[in-house]
C-alpha cells in the first residue's frame, strides 16, 4: 500500500496536538518519527514525545533510529503502539544488523534498515531476505528541509531489484520529498516520508491526498 507519511521532525511544536489531530482527520494512520542521539548525526530529536498523543489519535509511528547504538534504543519503544522500527545499517556490522532485525520483529513490530544517500545498498544484500523495510535516505540524515540528492536514486534502483525477489519488502524514501517527487517516483516507492513540505502545506493537504489516491 502506498502512503504519504508525515515526518514529525517538522511538526509545529506550539501546535503539535492540533496538527496530530489534523493528520488523524486526513485519515492517515502512520507517521515518521525521527530519533537522533547527537552522535550518529549531530542534532538531537524526538525520543518519546507525542507517542501517547499519537496513540490517542489512532496513529502509529514508524520509528527511525538515527543513533550510533540502536540496540540500546529499541527496548525504549516495546511498550508503545509502534508500527515499525528502522535503524541505520551504517551504525554496525552486517551480522549485528541481522540480530537487530530479528530483535525488532520479536517485539511484534515491522523491522527495517536505512542507508544514507551515498552508501552503496549492495553492501547489505544479505539483509534483503530478513527485512520488512528498506529506507532510502535522499538527504543526509539529521536535518529537515534539505534538497533531494539525486545520487540516492541508485539505491532506489537496487531496492526495487530486491523487491522483485522479496516482494514483501516495503520501500520507503525520506528526504526532500514534495508532491513533484511523489508523482515522479510513485511507481518505485511504497512509503513517502515528507516533513517540511507536508507541514508547510498542512491546510491544503486534503487536496494533495485526494490527488495522491488517484495517482497511477
């Protein structure tokens, strides 16, 4: 199923509850939830903020761990109603990635791994049969509002090749996504993460979502 997935990294903190309710009223059931530790990427971001508000609104977060030691963070979310947890493959060895994917699945969540725009996804072919989600970063992780990096399309092509062999894989993209990119990449991606564009246009998002449903 193809979805637009709002990134809470760009939510208006002064209007957070109002905007979460707007997301609910649009009929969206999933949001992107960026967690940063100030080590894997310089900034820090969400930890557990808004998770109870999301639960009350009937919305599940897709947790994106941009952290240097994801194993230390996974347990933090086991008692929340989470849809998925994705970590960066670059933060540990392939063997450790395998163990983390299994650990996340054991908690009842979808499990995924992410790669930066200039990381060669081919390094992680061993994970394709084990993962639920491949998250292609189309900006350098850590900051919202960046422009789309065209080099990330190489990894998107590899992810789609992986999906031909493992058709259960969800391909997710995050970074610089607006409606033009959604239309351009519609046939190659399942989950479109969008932060800045979504929240800047939240009062017109109903129209965009209606158009999204009619894309082919």
